[in-house]
């Protein structure tokens, strides 16, 4: 047995500004020691349900790695990654934060993401550029509503994942329940740690691959968690047999997940369970994680400073480097610079900062880059390594790095950048050839993010005419930073409409406009973003001949619409080819213009100008003059689809929210009765340990104004609520009439 004390190498966080370069010597010393080997880079993100402990865990990682000289606490409002005023006041994460630190000669780029459903776009944009993720669970709650959401997001990007069961110190922590709850996710969890208790107090863990006991039993309440002991288990240890059984189970699962591992197979045959080398087990776990066949489960209590260092070790042991997670499109850029923009912020000193993940080549500054999505060139003026809200300037960035750059005024989230238009054209040609596509049909850009539809909207007005320009600037910046926030103008009233993901989302936006832009904007009452859908089919023909753009434009078009079972905003356009209409010869660019016009037309339905969903569209006829502009084709398509919708019988759809409520059993009856009165439907009951249970219910959003506040009052502040959009559903005729009358009054 031996004791270990990891003594952090401290260096101060320094807010870098134009006149502060001389103050950054300690920061330079730290970053210069980072190993530049790409195989020693880990791009990792924390994802979880709200209050699972992501930010607290991040604070411990930064402290033990030496990146921070003190541990911030969420309840004290002094954390590194929750740096916004609104985050510190509310004790929640609102925006994703990127930070870089060193651990055992490896560079870790860590993204801490929000757990609140209103800020789900922050999770989406981060997962898009990460190589792996850590899913954090509250050991007393297991898989919760938002856990499911972020897991599904990670599935879309096929990310390798480790599961960290946090808060193992809590009296109601239930590891078996946590493992069982993971079945909801179709995960393949396997314990690589066992909990270790001293007098029923969680004091450490047993690492099964190495059969080592990590113990913080001797730590005092004032200890920073750096002191812990590591003991190799022997046959006379009380936990030996339990550990051996768990190790055997781990090896059995590995034998299935990693069945082509000859070393493992040979060791299982020739050695006893305790004698199989830890290196072979660790390598097998890593191989299985990289193939997405296994989700190792690690244990700890970040708040109590137990198990964080083994979690850091797991980053290096089990998670992939950028070399092991190449992007399928990066090969088309060879060794040339290519990057994906995933986040934009507006810094008080540097202006717009764009966060990039490099997928090939390297980047120096100043240099011009080409934005493939926008077909423009922009100049990068500086490169920074981000540390939450602090930035250290660097001269270069390489493949695998995550950096922030200044100078890009047009680039937005999801754009792909390369070094020049020539390189982009070469990549496009290679991509077209490999995928048997026409050159004008492809654009080799990295996958963008899925932006959820907003469910709430309200009017927003400046307090005076003199503040209108400031408000416009604030909205321009905030919508560029946050793709889930949209601003539109009501053509009838002339009002500005602000749409977002929920009450909290819009409340935070209003507060940011006041604090950051000094505009006390006035928000109108919250309104619900309904949807419209056709109940019957219809057809419409339009012929338009008009001089526009210096040329004579002629378009004749016939469209048909039909109800569809699709529940999203996408539509199916079917080109109906006959002997009479020549649609089989329709040019690709013309078809794209028609699709764009239809998409515009479906944005404003005939009932109340809400987006139209659940519709299939048929192109039945199309003729146009050779000189007709594409924009004119789109305009006619938009008019035609609107006219077709006006002929059809239409219905209003209301958003239905999935609620997950954890509450004491004694309030169960009251809460269930209240949900029923709100037109809600109970879906599921999940019994928890002790006197708590969790229920899931579907409830119309229109019945949930200020529901979180009401629920706290109803349960004396003991209930925990999370909700997310589940679907859009038709109302009965009387409910629809009430909504339409109310909307007319507004």
C-alpha cells in the first residue's frame, strides 16, 4: 500500500486583452508544456440531466490538473465554466464552455454543456465536434428525462461514451437502479469500478482492471481531495471475492464485445481471473469503447472530491484521440486546413470570436479562409486557446485542436472553413467522383447541427426610438450566438417577434440584452408557437410573367398537397413525371429553387401564419423561360403553395410536452390530479428509493404557463421538474375555436 498526493501545478487565470500580453507568462509556461502529439489529445464533453454534477466535476478536473488554483462551487457562484452572471445567480449552466488542460502529458479539450432543456442547442453544437462524451448520472436518480435526450443526441454522432455515476456519497444512492435505468438508453453498461464503504460511508472505489483500491478514507472535511491512497488488493482483503466476481463479469462482457482480441482470448484460457494482466483488460475496454460496443461505468462523488482522478485517468485509458475518430469528409481536403465552426460569442475586447474544431491541416494567423457554406472569404486575425471566458493567444492550431479565432464576421454555427476556394473545389470534385454525384449536387461540408423548433414566442420592443438601433444590434448578435433563438417581423403589425425554447430561455435573453447592451427591452406576453396541417388534398396552378431583375421572367407551375403522417417541419416533394409535362428533364438548380420556395411558403400557414407540418407536396407541372431568375422561381413556388393551402381544410396543432416529475409520495395524488386538470395524460410511474417516485406525463404546453413555480408551491418546494417537446397534436374543434379567437384578440 502507498499514499499518493497529486499536487497541482497552479497558474492564475488571466483575462487576456489587447494590453495584457505581458501578464501571461505563467499561462505561456503551462501551455508550452502541452504535448503536441495528436494521439495525446482528447476532445471530450460532459452531458447530463440538470443538477447531475457536470460543473462541479469540471471544477475538480481543472483543480487537480493544475489549470485552476482553487475549486469553485456552484452554490457559491464562483465556478470557472459557469462564468455568465445569469449562470452564477441561478446556479445553472446556460452556455457551453470550452477549456483546455494538461493531464499526464495529454491535452484535454473539455466542453461543459447545460443540462436544462431550454439550452439543448448548446449540447447539440458541442457533440457535433467532439470525439467522445462523459454521461454523468445522479446515483440517486439514474437516467432522467434530459439524460435520454442528450444520449440520443450523442447517438446521432456515434460518439463513444463513458458513464460516470456521480453523487455516490448520498444516502439514497442506488447503483443497481442506475444500471437498470440505462436499459432505457439501449446502452451496454459494464462496471469498471466497485464502490467502497467505511462504516456505510462512501470513501473510495475499486478499479477492476487493476484490482486496486483507491481510498479517500483519511481525507478530512477541509481536504482538497488530492490525498488518496492506492492499495493493490490481495486474497485476504474483505473485498477480494466481490471484486473478483465483478472482474470476471467484466471479462465475460469484454469477450463478447471484443471477440476478435486474440490477447484477451488467450489470457482467458491460460490465466485465472486475478492473473489476467490489467493492460490486456484496459486495452480491450478501449477497443470496445471506440467501436461503440461498451459503456464503462465509473463511480465517484465530485462534490466530496472522491473518484475524480480515476475519471481523468479514464479519459486517457478509454477515450479516442482525433486520429482514432477521423471525419469521413476530412480526407477530401488532404493535409490542407479544414475546420468546422460550432460556436460564436461576442467578446468585449475582441469582438466576434468563432470556435473552431480542426479536422485537417493547420492554421496560422493572419490568414484568409474560405467559407464553403456561404461562398465567401474572410480573414482570421488572431487565434486563441479558450479557458471558459478567458483566452490565451497562440500562433498556430493543428489537426485535432479546438480554438477560438477573431476576424470572422459572417461565419455562423455549422459552417465549414478551408484555406481557399481552390481547395474547396478540389474537395467537391473528389467527393462527387467518390459518391457518383453531379458536381452541382454536392458540397463537401461537415454535418450541421439540428436546430429544434421554438415553442414560445413574444413581441419585443425598445423602450424608446433612441434605443432601437442598440436593440437591433443586440438581437443580431444574440441570434448569431444562439441558433435556437429567432427574430422575425410581423408584416401585419410591424412588431418584432422573438422566438425561443422556453420561458427561461427568453427570460435569459431579456436579461442579457439589459446587462450587456444596456437596453431595457419590453417583452410582450408569452405566446405558444402552434403548427398548422392540411386535412384534405388540393391543387393550385399559377402562371406569372413579369419583368424583374432586368429580364423578362416567366413561370407556370402546378402543385398538389396531401396530408402526411410526418410530424416534423420537413416536407416530401414528389416530382410527378408524365409524357406531357417533361419534368424528367427538370434541371437540378430549378428543382432546388422550387424546393426553396415551397419551404418559404410552408413557413406561414393560412390559419394564423404558423409553420405548416404534416404535408406532402407534388410538382405536377412546371415551365419557365430560359432567362428566368432562380429567385423568381422560388417566389412563384411560394405563392402557389400558399394558394393550395388556402384551398385545403386546415387544422391547428398544439405542442405537447413530456413532463418528468420527481416528488415525495405524499404529494403524488395532488400532482396527478393537477396534471389531469391540465388535460395531461399519465404515461409511466417509476418508483425510486425511499419516499420519492418519478412520474412521466404528456401535457399541452398551453396548460403549463409558470407551471414550475406552481409545482414548487404545490409540493412545498420538494418536486423536481423537467420537460421537453414531445410532439404536435390536433385539438378538438371547440379547443381550436377558443385558440383562434384568442389569437385574433392578440
